[in-house]
C-alpha cells in the first residue's frame, strides 16, 4: 500500500509528527480580546479566527507587531499563524471559475445542476471599517452548491492532492473572517475564508473527507481535540514515524497549515479604498504570475467585476444598474427594474461604461484595474476586452468550446471608435438606425453609428455570422480583419447601417440576421427564401476602406459596371503604393535609400505627378456626388425634406439604375 503513494516522487515525504492539541478556551478568549482591542474586529470575526489558530498565545504575540503587506491604496495588516484545516474553508466563489459561471442575464438560472443558483456575489467589506468581509447567499444549500462547483473545477484544473499527500500545505494561505448572511433568515455564521480561492485548502479538505460548505455550521472544539488525540495515539503506537499507516500520515499532514490572517487595513491619506477593495488587490497581485495564472478570461472576469464594484462603491451608478451590468438580473427582473432585457442594449451600456471619458468614471476604472494588476496599461483594447467579459454573461450557450470561441471573437468585435464620445440609450432599433442614417448622409458618422455598432456586435458574434480570424486552413474569409473593423466599416456606409439595423430587428425576434440590399430591403434567393448574412458575405460587401466596391461577376447596369471599374482602380492604387515601397527599399552601397541619392528621371516624375494630381482633384468630387446621391435614399426611406442642391439631379443621371444585390454568393446562407 505504501508504494502507491511514493510512485514517481521527486522528494521524500515530510516526516509525520504528533499534532498539538487544540487550545483551551481561556487561551482562545485572550486572542479574541486582543483582536478586538488591537484591530477593532467584531466579536464573531475575532472568535472565528481565534478558534482556527493552533497556538493562540503565539498569535497574540504576533498581533503586537503585525506584518504589513503593501497594496494599491494602503497597507494590509497580517498575523502569521498555523491554523486547523477543519476550521477554515476555501473561497466558494473561486475566481478561477469566473468564465464558466452562468449569470441570471443568460436566463439559464434554474435550468440545470450547474445553474441551479445564481453565482455568489463578491464579498464586501463589513460596516464600521471593521477588517472583515460579508458574503450574502440564499441559504445553506446555495453555499454548498457554489462550493461543489469550485471544488470540481479545482480538482480538474489545479489538483494539489498528490503534493499534499507527501508534503501537506507548504506556503501560507490568506484568511479573512467572512460572515455568511442568509436570505432565508438562517442565522449568520462567521468563518475564516481563503480569499485567494486556495486550491490547496480545497484539496486538503478532499483528502480529509471534509465537505467545505459544512465547516461554518459544525465546528466543535471537543470533537477536534478527541480526533487529534486518536491520531497522536496512532503515531505513538507505530513507534517509528516511517511505519505510520499511509492514510493516517496523509491526514496528519493535512490537519494544519500555515496562514496569514488578514486583520487590518490602513489606507493611504486621501484614498477611499476599504478592506474589501484591499483584499481584492492583494489577491490579484498574487495571481498575476503564481501559483498558477488564472488565465486571461478569468483575469478579465475579475477585472470587470472590480470595475463595476468600484463605480458602484463611489455611488456613480445605482445598485440596480450595477446588478444589471454584472448580469445579476434575469431578463424579467431587468425589465421590472426599468432596464432593457435585450442583451445587445446591455452590451452597449457595458461598453460605454468602460470607455467612458467622464473623469469620475475613468478614475474609478483606473483604480479598479491598477488595484488588480500593476503591470497593465489601461488602453482602449484592454477596456473593451474586459467589458466583453460582462457582455458574455448574457450568452445562453452551454457548450464550453463554443463559449470560448464566442468570448475570443467578442473581445475584438467592438470598434476602437467606441472610445470616442457617444451615449448608450434605450432607443429602439428603428429610431437609432434613422439617426445613424442621417449622420452617414452628412458624411459624418458620429454618436448614433457608434451606439449602433456597439449594439450590433453582440448578435453578429453570438450567432456566428461574424467571426474572428480562423487561420488559413479551410477558411473562406476574404480578409483577416477583426470583427470590430468590419463593423466599423459598416457603420460608415448607408448599406452597412441598414444591415446593422436589420441585425438588431432580427435578433429581437430571436432569429439570425438576414441580408439586405442598399435600400434596406431583405434579399431573397430564386426560391423566394430570405438570405442570411455570413461572415464572408459581410467582409465582401463591406471591404476595408481603399479596396473599392466588391467585384460583381456579371455586371448588369451602370452602377455595377462602375463598381467593377472602381474596384480595379483600388487595386491599381494599392499596386502603386507597393511599387513605391519597392523603389524606396533599394539601398545604396552606404546603406541609404538609393532613390534619395540617385533620384528618378525628371520627365517621368513630372508625368506621374500630373496623373496623380488629376486623380487627387477628382476624388473629392466623386466623394461629394456619392454623398449627395445616397442622401436621396434617406429621404425616400424616411420621408424627410427632399430639398437638396440641384447638383443631386446630375448625380442621379450619372448612375443609370439603383445598385442591386440579386446575385447571391455561394457561401450565403438561406433562412
């Protein structure tokens, strides 16, 4: 039996030693009084920590000169002590499982075992500046459910059990006294909780056959003392520690472990951080690199929650709005609270919050993110990446691989333009699209098109109709732009605005987006069935600026013939750009550009400049005529004032017939 525990070992097992007996009540009481007097702790919190400590007298001496851990915003005071594993619990809201949580906004709560309850909320600081945390939950079963999900994840992804069998817990876990408050009127209980999640305590409890969720309700010092006596008797009977039964040896190694008790917080002058914020900062600083990185998805989840928490804590948004943004409200609850149940509207609100330029909001965002990681630059990309984690909480997809693919694409689906000024409103799709069309008609895509882009990203990505770069194998994507770049291109054209509008309308009806032509009419195939847009279709219809209109294989009218000619012009201009780079790449013997010293023929340069200047004069005219012509489309569609410059009639004559979209690419889907 012994050999089964030593196979593949690289270090010798830690020798088994007799355990100290749990402290007497008088010694525990003295430590309780010291914690209350020295750190202004509440009675329940001081008692929970004191009962967990193996040697209260040593902890009492350490309390006279607590260690100081620096965090953004202040200093956390800690006491180093050994604790009983049976008197502490791992964080039931382990940050590592953030990406796999299903939130009420997804409408999945109650549909299966993994979604039986809503996720536990973040613990908050206790009132009165006490160095304690408060965790709210529905009932005891809610805690048991959350703890079980956390345990399953830890054992699958960060299993320490083999190490603990031989060595026990070697490094300190971080403990904060946490009070669990129950919504079903069950009396609150206070217990030391490992604030960093602690895969080690989860694994230790598994080896000790302890259900972590039971610990807050069953602590009994008399039973613990009896249990320790029996273990010590077994060790004594064996005589030689090497002869102790292997299972008993594992139990002895896991019964106690080193810890840092978080007992106080001293904020810097002028800061508003509290104990809860400080603890989050401490945890994040530890998990940036070790013991095992959370991963980018989990890290962004934690940052997203921290941002909303900080903004709410500063009373810049209401509690209800914070809950809606976090995804803590079901669609029905969102409507009852005065918010939208449309996930695309919620997505836009989240993106706007994270990209907000208001100084008070920006300051809160900055404090929240730097408090979690001192190595992150707060760029637009980071803010939109973090925002996408909250947006993902509305997704009802259960398949983990599909969810991660959606998460990856959604992160790049929000255009960088969203960092500019705009507002997230509750306007309907029709009203928002009309405002966007008016902006584009003026040649000034502005706030309405940005809001339209923010809303449309969600349904396009979640439906799989717009994806990120899928690589080169079996890929029909005509370009490698990020989804956000495609959407940004769409919002700057009338056709694109019509398509984004149709996306929102179809999404509100629970269906995938249908393809529309330049006038906003839904296109159909020869069988009369609506055509669904695809990633390839969107990229071809709305190519990168400078590539010209998409090529029409068999042009039927002047507009299509002109489009093909402009397409060829775009290719030629790109070829000129490439040729210039080739010319400048030629190097002289001294390493400088040869053209800078040798030049080019004067007559050639004059001819080329004349041609290019002629083109440069024509481009603004063409641009103006296009804006004038497309302005009529807006008036026709919405009945606006038709009085425009007389030049518009000339531009209409120049285009014989309206652009059509009757030719359906083979990759298009059919509804």
